[in-house]
C-alpha cells in the first residue's frame, strides 16, 4: 500500500561534495538529491562572538538539565575560548563546557577549568 510522506533531509559534511563528485568519490545522483538548498556555515573558529554565545547557551542548558547551581565564565575563560581553534567545532565546545561545569568547584568557570582536547 502506498503511503504519502512529507520528509525533509538535513545533511552536513566538512567535505567539498562538488569536488568529490568530480573525482568520482561521491555519487553524482545522490549529490543532486541532497543539494536542494546549500547553507555554508564557516567553522566555529571563524565565527567570533558565536563562540561566547554558544558557550553560555551550553552552560545554561547543562546546568538546568542537571539541576545544578548557576555558574558563569570568567572574562579570562571566555577570552581563552575565543583563542582556541576548535577543530571539533560546536561538538567540541559543548563537551568542553560540560567538562568545565563538572570540574569547577565554584560558581565561576576559570581558565583552569577548561580542558582542551589534544589530538595527536
């Protein structure tokens, strides 16, 4: 029996699919099915104040979800977040914020609470 569906697919990649199609590393038919509407989102390291906005958002949500007492970033911690290159993009930032909340033993998250992942 045929069932009608209204579906939207949102796909993300850090690869240049157009280039991969040209090199026969990605199926051309699939590329055109996915290409309906392209949104270029620069890496987190190139988005300036978005880092601060997202870090505060993740902090607020994590504290609320875990019913913890409120915390805030020091100015120095925020400055250090801005200086990091964020190879893991938004997921790395979210994980760092969650670790910092758990490590911090005061109502402030300081530079000492920030643990950056070192990828070898």
